[in-house]
């Protein structure tokens, strides 16, 4: 329409949201649907966190707060960063947003100009390039594939950097692949960044607590403290404490950047939910022992799904190190026809036929910059996952 902005025409709708919505509509219409398209834990928010929210309401903590978050939550965030990541952060270097996505949006909108470039490793979370485009800047894709475990190599990073590069966005463990950089792999990337002092780093650590097989999490500033003045470290309680609907993200970065992001937030959403902020204080400061059990359950589910998808279905699925996604290749099955006669020319054809014919909702790899793959979230019960894997196997077996 003529009155819509040029900016809105530059971005695409979220594929994950669209497929999740279609699956929900099918379910409401009576279809037997297993949706493994969305990225949220299926566990309940811990009881102590819910009780903290109830206390906040009972105590009347329901008013506007500081734009950048209540001091109590900023202090809890500072303790978390020091405890878990060995990052020291002053209050003016911390900001609270309405979810991790708002933190990323604020950072990019506050810093990008037309002509600026942002390096985004491929595969990527669907929103990264769209936010960059909305800011009238240019996403530069640095490809990583199954041969590197979907991890960006130092050589690929170095080759992507130009004089116009303003940011590198790094997500580990990764959505959509579950790839998690080891300390040594991350240090190799920070060594490259140290040679390019004009490049800033936005590290999305939202899946920090979900690293498997005894592995440990590492983040950029932890590996190279000299990068702290040009790094925004983003995290949140959505994945770690099953609080996706509470909408609390947080970050630490240079004071000037945090000030600009706060100014922007003051003219957009203002403060995040006061009640959710008090709940997040309890999430960060309260008991964390439950995380080991959640992590063990997710690893069990990962192993179930990887084994099932690789069981003579024509799929090729790596075992990811973290998060709660697998990203199998469907390349061997493209150019063929499903059992009901649907031509499977693309990965999108594949996942839409899978949804229509079996009721299993996944997201096609093209949405993440990697045609020929699909993303499956194993944040679901073992029973649902076993059922879904069985349907996928049957679907693949029927392809001719």
C-alpha cells in the first residue's frame, strides 16, 4: 500500500511465527498436530519465580519503573555476569528490555546508518538480518555449514570484514543449529576481531545454560577481556528459566551504547513489565540447581531425535552441542515426490507437505539462510518427540 514505509518493505515476516500460527490454526480446526516449530522450553516457570511475581503484585509493584529496569534487577544481572561469565558491569552499563529481541533491536537501531554492514553467520536466527535491513544497513552473510559443525571459521570471519563493518552478531549455542563454540573456537574468532578495532560484537547468549555432553559455555568478553569496550553481551530468562512469555532480556555493554539504547527505549516501549522484572530478580538470584535436570532432559531428547532422524530416512542430522534444536539436511529428498503426490522441489515444499500430510510442524532451512535443511525444536515431551519422529520417518519412507 502506498502509505507504508520503505523500511517495512525491506523486511520479511517471521517464518517461525507464520508456521507456528498455521499449526495452531490446524489444531483449532481439529487436526492432530505436533508443533516443533517454536523455540520455547516446555517446562513450567520455576515455582519460586512465579511466587515472586505474585508477591510483587500483592505489594503493589505494578507501576512504571526506570526505563532501563529496576535497580534491583540490574544488580542481579551484574551478579549473574560476574558469577557465570567473569564480566564486571556497572549499573550504567546494564539495560533491561522486553525480551532479548528488543535488546538486539535497540542496539542495532541506535548504532546503524545507511551503508553500514553487519556480519551474520549462516545459518542465522530469522530476525537478525531483518532487523539490520529495517535499520537501512546491509547484512553480510558469512557461511558456515555442516562441514564445520555450522560454526564460523576465523578465515570466513576475516574475509567478511570490510571498512564498512560495524557489528558481528554471534549466537552460541545457536538457533537454529544448536552449534556451541568451545572456548578455543571462540578465542580464534576474538583473535581476528582484535585485528579489526572498528568492529563491534553483539553476542547473543540466550541459550547459555544449554550446553551438553559435559561441555562448558564461553562468551566473547570472557575469552578476550580487551573486547569489552566494543561488545554488547545479551542474555535473558526466556530459555534459562522457561519465561518466554514474561518478556525479560538483559545486556551489558559500553556506557555510551547503553545510554543510546535507553534513550530509544524511552521513546518506544518505556520500561519492561514491572511484575516480570521482580520475577526475573528471583530467577537470577534464586536456586539454579534445577538447571542440571532440565539440561539432562534436553540432552536425552536431543539424542532421541538425532537417532530417529538418522534412521534410514534420507535425512542427515548432526548432533548439536547445545540449545534445543536440530538442523537436519533434506537435500537427498528434494526433487522427488511425496506419497500423496506433492512435488518436493525446495525445503519449504518439504516442511509444508510434512505439515499437511503428517501434522508435524517444522521450519524450513531457507528461513535461516540455509536452503536444503529444516529446523526441529525438541523442546517437547519424549512422547511427542517419538510420535513426531515416527511420522517424519513414515513421510520420508513414502517419498519417491
